[in-house]
């Protein structure tokens, strides 16, 4: 499924979750079950309700604490990662939740200049924030999301109070997560994008190249908590059916040339890079470099979330002292592997019909 997000009022974790619940109310129990598996105490209530913002009806989600109950689980990235890792969440949901938190941790570590394991989520330590992220991970997995686009994003303006005092909007970590996204100034002040909302966009690798296309399966309206002057504080979700024969996603492309490493040594290094998590493909070609020297041209495709460790491996395993990297969209045909009379075959769904080889 491809999803498109219209960030009319902005985007936050609870708004994203609410938009999914509005589009697919049958997922409420599944989403809440994931929150409980991540440790949300039974006394905390997950309360979706139908409300209106500026005359537009949708779903608002609140994670309500018991009176006098625990409000702050340990907020360090290390502790949260261990909590999620030790939980009984399904593997894909667990991986998505950890990845969303990982994006947050990297942004916080960058803006505060600390080691990632020492990051403390001052504004994200409450149970409701943990529930928002795990709920979003469960919702994304349940929908079977294969791609995401988002409208221009209202970054907001003014200041927001944090543990570090008053900060300009968007807050530093949020701004780091929003790098590369197009923003829009609609003249309305306030925090329009929360750190959790920005991290969900980063996890989804949302693009702004096009909106969704294809058969529209469902729509949902997620409501923010505040009323805003002159605008509906909503996040609209559009769910599109994927083309049955193809899907699109984003990959990281890493390229460099080598002319001073022996072929044997380079082959060993490239095999090690090829074996890394997230590496989708690695090819080597021959090119004519400066002074007429033959050189190896290396191109690596990997998952965007794994680009940093793959780049580090390139500097460790090869003699290159520089490389190029970028994100690219790709279109891939649906394929599946099978055994036919003891021979491994690949079935590919092409526009003109399936082929098997």
C-alpha cells in the first residue's frame, strides 16, 4: 500500500496514529495490543474519540494515565532500545519502532554533541510517547505500507518550551529530522511538527516528488489536540492500492573509484561490504582513470537507514579517501522465487504478463 499524508495542521505521532485508526478502525485492537506488549501499563487507557477541528470530523487519540500513576519510564535511548528489544512485539513491528527511535536518537545526539547511547529523550520519556511510536510502527506494518509521500509541511514558528529552555520552532532535533523536506509558512504560529511526527516521516522515507496515485482504498483524518485559528488542525491520510506488478521505494546509492588497491584485496573488501545488513547490490566495473590508469568503479545500493555504516565500511575495507552518495527513487517489479522440479526459478510480474526464468 502507498500512503499519502496531507499535513494541513502539521504532523505528530498521535495525529498519525489517529489518521490510521480513522481509515482502518478495525486495527484499533491490534495497535493497542502492540502498545501493551511494549510495556504500556494496563492502567493507562488508549482512548480514540470522534471530534471536530474547524468543522472537520476525524479521530483524536489520547493515551491517558491513571491518577497518580507512573508517567516516566526510563528515557535514555539505551534503556528504550533494550525495553523494545526484550519485548514480545512481532519482529517487523519491533524493528520499525526501534528504527523510529533510532532516527530520534541520531538527531538528538547530533544537536547535543553526545554519544547516541547517552541520549536522553526529555520530551519523549512519558508512556504516551512510547505508545505513540509503537502504535505507529504497528499501524504501518498492519497497513503493509510500501511507499509514502507527504505534502509541503508547515514548520510553524515562534518558540516552544523544552528541558533546555525556550527553543525556536521547529526545535533543533525536529529541524534535523526535517532536513530535505519542503516547508511552507502559512502564517500560523506554534509547534506544527513534533519530534515523533518528524521521525515517523524519516522512518517512512517519505518523498515530496508526487502525491499518491492509483485506486484510493481508504481515507482518514487524524486530529491534533489544539484548535488553530483559520485552519483545521488535521492530518489527512490517503491509502492507495499498489500497482500489482510494481512498487517504488527509495535507495541510497554510494559510488567511488579505486586505482591503488590490488584486485585480490579489493575483492575481499567488497565481499565484506556486500554481506552488510541493508546492502541490496554491489557492482564493480572498469574505467580509465587519470594518467591512463585502469581503475575499479564501485557502485553500491543500500537501504537509506543503513547508509552511514555502509559508508564507514567503504573507508575501512577499501583504499578510497572519498565517495559520493545520494538517495534515488526506483521502481521494481513484483517477483517471487519457487522450486520447479528441483530447479530454483524466479517469477516476475511484468506489465504484459508474468515471466519465469
